[in-house]
């Protein structure tokens, strides 16, 4: 059919690849259902927009550099009773992002800090937002390298542009002066200007020691905590859950039981 070929090539030229591809099937379907013209048109355009959204989400997930794609639905809240489920539900509405507020997950290794951070991020990505994930160690190393190569301002945008910046694993690495200053600049540039989700195994009182500098630690915490939701998780490591089954307590390996001495979290 010349007409069909023509319509298909126009859709293609307009960049509506999915509509073009599905045209025959949608026409057949519409005839079968005796759909109205308008019904047919909405079906066809809907298929196009669904596919566009899916591709955009996939691209944004890839660009976010999340370590995995775990969702909030996969999180077993019954295992971690210290978490207020209503608070997580409220956060999952993403109103905190619209208000440029921060979310901070505190707790020992294995309690689900990264999982929850990624879960909120997946929710944000699903609703069209942008996210960037980094561990603190990677953030510092990356910005230092960029500074050495004289491309700090370009690299800076990676951390300032996304709707949500996740800074994971604060507390496993001692920060010297330059590193603490870089972190301070990142926090400042997002202050009231974008959300941060941060995870740490260290309580705020220990941050001065972590940065060898109470002045800079206080300045960082001042910005970070001003508009923030703090989720303090006190519980068992999910990684060790099978070993804790049946009431049999197994002493965790030294590297994860010693506070602040883990690379596994
Ligand atoms: P943390 O960042 O606090 O060290 P993670 O979020 O990395 O801990 O959790 C460790 C592992 O256990 C991950 O695979 C995570 O998906 C899983 N996990 C932790 N808590 C839960 C939970 N309550 N329900 C389901 N999986 C969990
Ligand atoms: Mg973690």
C-alpha cells in the first residue's frame, strides 16, 4: 500500500521511529477493535511516548553511575525496624528534591544505607529526574585529578547539575585539608540549589576527627544539615543475616565489626 508506506516514512522522518514501526500493527488492531480515529491516533502516539520515556530513563540510569538498580520495593523493612517506613514513603514522593533538601543515611555497614539511597534514586530516575552517584573517595580523587589537569570547572558540573547527587561511604576515608575543602565546595555549590543523598558510618560528632579540622567539618555540616532528613539506622547487617538466623549469633569478621574500618560497606 503506497499510502501506508508514505505514512510510515513521514513518521520516520519526523523522528517517530516507534510509531513508524508499529503503524501496521496499530492499524490492524484499530480495525479489529473498530476504534475511532482519535482512539487510533492516541494509541499510536502513546506507544511512541512510552518508548521515548523508557529510553530516556535507561540513558539517565546509565549516566547516574549507580552501583546497582535496587528499588525501595526490594527493601525488607521488617528486617530493619529502626527505620520509620512512613518517612521513607514520604521521601519516595520526591518532594524533598523539589525543595532542594538533603537525605542522610547513618549507620554501621550492611544495614541498607546504599540500598535505600539507590532506591530513592531509582524512584527519581523513573519520574524523569537526573542523578549522579559517587563514593566520597571517588569524588575527591576525581576532582583532584581534574584540578591537576586544569579542567576542574568542566568536571564540576557533573556534581552540581543533577537533581540528586549521591555521596556514598562518608567516613571510611580520613580527609586531609585539600580533600575536605573540595567536599566543602561541592556541598556549598549544591546548598539550596540541589539535593544530596549522603551515607555515613560515622556520627556527625566524629566528622571533625574525620577531617582533621573541626572548623571545616562544622561548616560542611552546617550547610548539609540545614534542610535535611536524617535516617539513623540502628540494626544488624543484612549481609550477615543468614549467619544470625535461628538465634545463632556469629561474631562478624573483624573488618566489618570494627567501626570505620571497612571497605565492604
Ligand atoms: P550499607 O550501605 O549500609 O553498608 P547496603 O545497602 O550495601 O548496606 O546493603 C548490603 C546488602 O544487603 C545489599 O545487597 C542490600 O541490597 C542488602 N540489604 C540491606 N538491607 C536490606 C533489607 N532490609 N532488605 C533487603 N536487602 C537489604
Ligand atoms: Mg554502602
